[in-house]
């Protein structure tokens, strides 16, 4: 699962937990309903931090609370292949560097 999918799922989860439709969230967050729909349904794949902060304010949660969920942890990145294994790489000067190689790259 990539970060975009994680953001979408987290917004859907909070809408369900807080019993909020998109329109109610838009009123409480001062974010246009079309912007929220674009995030949720894939037209906007990179929402800005200010927009996410406003959405969090609408839910009554902090950014830390929004991102402190199973979707954003190391486990989620491992499952999605976004969290690579560390491997040793020889540097030009002969020293050994640790490099994280992301899966699928």
C-alpha cells in the first residue's frame, strides 16, 4: 500500500468513525467537497500538507493522530514493498556503506 492509498483509507476510516459524510467534513474543515472527493477517488494523488491539516482539523484530530495508524507504520511499508532491505555496498574508497534498496526498483 502506498502513502496515497494510506491517506485515502485513513480519511474513509475517520469519516466512518466520526459519522461524517464528505459534505459535513468539507463544512467542518473548510475544504471544498470537490477537493475531498478528488483525494478520495484518485484525481488528486498528492494532497498538500495544508489541505491535510485542514481535513484533520475538520475531524478534530492532529496530524500526528492522523498519521499514527497502522497504515503508515513500517509494517505497512514492508507489506507494500516500499520498505527495502538494507544491504552493504562497497564505496569507492573501500569503506562499506549501508544502503536501503526498495523492492520493485
